[in-house]
C-alpha cells in the first residue's frame, strides 16, 4: 500500500480508475481500501515475490524494525561533545523499550509511524485539501475578515519631560469601547513537512562525529572530545550496527574514555514537532561528508530551497486523474502506453508494481495537454514527486517537488543496490529479475565537474543523493549501471565521487548496447544479469589488481638470460654469483673507514658503464671533483694519473689518454653538488636525480655518505623514524624511475675493534638500513698479513631480497693500487 499527500494508497489509485472503491468506512473514517493500505504500510512495501531475484544477498533483508534506542536525558554518557543525552551503548534496544524507550516502529527503520487517516481533512497532519477548494475558502473568509485591533497607546515620556501633576481632581476616564470580535481562524494550509528520513550521519554530526563512510562495521577517527592527544591519534572507535541506523562509540585513550551511542530515532525532524532552533518550521539542515577518500565533500549544512519539498506545497495530481497501466482492462490513454512498454520488453505486471500510469497533462515542451506516461516517485509509501514522459520523448517533473530517486522503497534495508540512469532501465532490470534498483531523476550531466565537490547546499544537480542519504549510507556495494555514452560515464564518475569509489562498481554493457533496456531488447534477460554480475570496481588511486600488470608479468616470464630484469653483470665473475644489480632496487654499502667501500662502488659503476652503457648521477660529498675524476679515469683507462709511489714503475697516462678518459666520463656521469655551504637533504638530492632521469637518462644513483647529509628532523621524531621515512622515499624514487640506488653509510663507532668486518646492524643511525634495503653489502679489507695479501678485499653480500639476482656469500677481490681497479683472485 502506498499513500500520497492525500493519504491515498497506491492500490486506491488503481481502484478509483476501475471504479470499485470501498463503500464503507470504519470508526476512524477510513474506507475499506484505506484499511488495507494501512495494514500494508505496517508490514512494509517489500512484498515477497518468489519470481524476482534480488541482486546481492539471496534473501535481500529489509531494514530491521526493532525498538528505538533513545533513553532520554537520564542515560549515562561519559563526557564528549554529545552531552548527557546520548543513549547507553551497553543496553540492548529491546531492554531500552522495556524501560520506557520509544516503541518499535513497524516497517523500515528511520520512518516515523503513521497515524490513521483522519476523517476531518483540515486536521493538522491530516489529508491535504484540494488547492482550488482551499483558494475558494480563503476568498470567502477574506470577505468577512474583522477590522484590525486598535494600536496600543504610546509610551509615557521620560521622567525629565513629564508635566507637573494637576491641582484639580482629574476627570474620570471615558468608558473603554467593547473589544472587537476575534478574527476567524485562518485556513491556510500548513507548510508541507520535511519527509526526508533522518540519517545516522545527521545524528552523529550533532555530537561532532564525522565519518568517511557510514556503512555497517567498525570505523576509526580522531576523537572530537580529546582530539586524539598531542599526536592526533585515531582513538575513537565507532561501530555502526547492521541496520545502519544506530551506532556506539568509545575513545580508547585512558585520559578520555568518551563512550556513547546514537540512533536515528533519537532525533526529531524539525518541522514535524514544532519550530527548529531558528524558530522556523519545515526546514531541515543535514550535513556532513557524503562518500569518502579524495572526493569526499564536507558541508556545514544543506538547506532546502523554498518550494523544494519542505519549503512549499507541490501540486501533485489527484489520484482520479491517473490511469493505471497494468494487466486487465485499460483506458485508451493507458493502453497506448501499455503497448509501448510491451514493445520495449517491459511486462505490464512490472509496470503496475512500480505504479506506472498515464495522464492527460500539460506538456511544457508541446505547449498543450498531451497523454503522458507517469513515473511516480515514492518514499516510505508516500508520493513525493512525479516524472512525466511525453510521446515526443520530452520529460518534466512536478514543480517544487522534492528530488529523490525512483524506486527508493525497493532498496530499503538492502546492502547491495544498482543505480541506473532512467526509469525504463529500472524497469528493465526488474524484468530481468533484479529488483533492488533505483534511478536518478534528472539524467546525466554533460561532463565531469572540475575541482573539488561542492558543498551540500550548493550541490543542486545531485541533491537527490543527499535527500536519500538515509537509504544510501548503509549500502556496502553500489553497482552503477548507467548509459555507455559520454554523459553516462560522466554521471557514473560524479555518483562515485559522492558515494565513495571504494564501494562503487561500474557496468560495461555488451557491444552495440547503450543501456539496460537496450540490452534487454537485443540480448535478453541473461545478458542483463551477466552485465550486472561482472561489474568492475572503480579505479582507486594506488589500488590495483595483478591483472592490471598482466603485460609486465608476462614479459617477465619470457625474459632472456641477458635481461636486466634478472640483474646485470658486475664485471667480476666471483661477484656475479652473489650480487647482480637490478634496476629499481636499493643497495646499502658499509664498511669501516679506509676499507675501500667508495672505491669499490666507483669500480662497479665504471664496469656497468663500459659493459652495459649505464649512466649515473653522483652525489659524492667526501670527494673533491678533481680527485673523483682522477679515480674514475684511472679505473677506465687502467693507467695511473700520476707517477709516484702508488703507481709503481708504470708510467703515468698520456695527455690524449686523459682527454679521452674525461670525454668518456662526461658522457657517463653527472654530478649532484651543493653550490653553497649548506648540507644537501635527501629530498633535494632525489629532486635533482629525478631531473637527471629526464635529461640524461641515468640508470644509477650514488649517495655517499649518509652522515654528510642534512638530517633536520621534525620535533618529536626519532632518528629511527626519520631513517625509515628517508629510505622509503629513496626506494619509491628507485622503483618509479627504474634506477638502481647505491647508498653508502658508515658504521657506528666500534669499541674494542680487532679488525673484523662489521655487520649491517652496525650502521650508524638505525636498523632500518638493513630492514628496508634490497641488497646489503659490507666491504672489508684484510689488515693481517698472516691471513693473506693486504690487497685482498672481501665483499660480504649480507642481504639479497631478490633470489633471481643473487645470494648471500663472501666473494673476494684483489685491489690494484696502481689504477684503482678490482680484479678476481687468480
């Protein structure tokens, strides 16, 4: 049963058209059909239909109809912005009802109980009077209006200006005239109450609690009572119940421990029971965050426009003017549209269940009265709006009516719903067996709105979402099945931005089909259901599936032995079995002072430049530019730069050899150096390295050493936290730009050191150096002649994350003092 502003049930509309309305009334003045409508309303509209399958859960549970949880001002509540009026979260709602709480509300949660239709149509909250009759009564009363009351006498003058008292007795005052009769009571119709159901977000906002999502389950936010302390901890745990209409919360900080609970039954809608805080009736302010993530919008309140639902009385048609469209005998107008619906694949049973009708009504597009198809918009069984469709495919709605979604009662209590672009698509999905569907009332926008979402009070194009928030907030899965054209895709994006992309899924229709009704006509019921079942989640920034990288994964499976994805050769046979550099990884190198760790990294880069053509960016803070150039050219040419002790008897390189070495050096390396006395920061180095990737195509980056960088930490941040975040930024750069990074770090001061090699956990600063790196290497030179040559260097490969590129081990090399090269042991 569905009633409109005149408390007329949807069944009565059909009965009036057929001519067999009930002929008797009960004690409350209700006809027989009205009694049936009232009973149907008590049980809820969602009749059980074994022929219709609900999308999502098989049983499609309706919203629970349990007792309300409102314990009144006596309920215990510990602190917090909510005051003492919040309900006790540890008391079951059925216990609350036994203690005098609100009675259970039948039907859909959040909807106020309905009283029987009063016999007097002028009673407050009773049936709405016909506008024409109302105007005639006002004109008749205006003719007999009483004269206005006499204005009050002026106030007495100030004390300094009062006249002296008279010396003779004052004359008695004249008798007052008889009071005028009271004017007759005005018969102006009361303002239309705001019938938009209270949402849980509205109740929580009054207590300072704003969630990014209001779906059932656990949520964590910063406590509005204590602010989460100095660290703004997300200490407030909010649990939204399965019905989506109530919740409990508790702050886990020991100094706060704010607890409470709330329910949609706790709040009274302004305009129903009296004026709001501003002394106005019929207004409503709803607010909050609708949706989540990067696209969420926060508003201070949403005020309705005058004439939109709460501010004015829309002129909805009388039920006698609507001609039902359904099985059985039909009028000529209804039969015309019944044939059209049948040609579109919609059965008359589906049309009748959705209240589809025909009406002779004025068409703004045609400029005359036409036979129009009627799509009634119901909420909680009451008629809220009507959308008309003309035979010329023009559409218009009732002026001043509240914007809601078509089929709103069909998603009451559902956790999975489908949103379509038009009423015909809603009917097409129900024809295919999917009933929990709603349609937007205004079609699609031309394009996606740029910038952030508007505030709720300014979001007029999508105000129907805010008006339906009580039904949409608890939904956990929303399938957006709009048209496949450009405006339809723009609508899908705009809906997902407001509803939260994490719970939205997009439908792709079969090739050659534009919408659900098109698929129903061309492909059939199974194709419609398959399209809905195969809906893909909206892309979320930073969230992927492995199939999104299918090409990369397939290419990795077919790589050759020489591919860089398996690591490149270092140029040393003994090292390649344990360590092969892979682009996109981070290698941390350490060793005691004068062990040759920087020399070894330089020799490795020279080998990679010669053998594989890699280019590098060097941030070597301990080397002067000319000294670093000498070392690199010596390794490239194999000849000493100078004659002398370290060069032995070998002659120094010739000038042309030096120039050739500098030319090679200039092509393979770029320098990152600070031009003033300030120490460079890691972020500054990464910024220049990013530019070097774009300009020079570098494949490797050297940062040597860690302790020469600027390490200004935010107040309260430990060195361990700082190192962790620093290494995370370096790894992110390496992976994003496919660059291998070598980070040289000194060990901390070793007490009682006897020449043994340090470990990665000995690096000064934090254990995160070994925890976060992909490869960890310790370079150690032999200092005991009894153990071997003093030029023997051990490369301790202490950590290898990628087993394809290496393994832990201790290969050895021999250092050539003459040219700075490292060679395999013979």
